[in-house]
C-alpha cells in the first residue's frame, strides 16, 4: 500500500492519498470558480458594448431623419426597431449565465448551420474589409 502513495502517516494522523485528492479537488473547484467569474465579467462587458452599439444605431437613425427629409423618417424607424432588437439581445445576454448562452448558441448552430456559416462568412468579409482599409490608410499616410 505504501508503494501507491497512499497509506496512513502516523506522525500526521492522516491518510496521505486522501489529503492529496481533496487538495486537488479544492484547487480544481477554485480554478473553475475563478474562470466562471472571469467569463461572467466579460459577458457583462459584451452586453454593455452591444447595448452601446444599439444606442449609437438609434442616434444615427435619428440624425439621419433630421438631415435627410425624404425617407429619413422611415430609416429612423427601421434603425430604432433594429436597435430595440439589439438591446433585447443585450439584455438577454446580461440576464442569463454564460453556460446557458453557450448552450443556446450551440442549439442555434445545430438547428441552422447554414445561417451560422453565412454569418461567419459575412463577419470574415467585414473584418477583412476593416483590416484592408486600415492597411491602405496606413500606406497612404507614410
């Protein structure tokens, strides 16, 4: 029994293998708690950033309505409706745990993989355009 690392240490009055297992379990639980806290903080920041985007979209629509009299009201209403949907999404993210949000995303991807891939493609295109635009501006500045 002593060869497996477990046994009874008479001087300490404890079983040596059991103490190590409990310590590892406590460490693992502490690490999961720290990771969970960090993810929840980042989720709250994401929700706030999304909410800020929705507010900016709403303000842009309102500014467009005042500067473009023809059709400006329709664009402002559309921007307001989209902003409201984005704010609802942000509130949903903020209220739910990250594990629930992740499970919902996984379910959505399984239900509509075509929509997921289209969104990923659009996001990649958008990020690529941002990077290319930033690179061309840098090249003209130097």
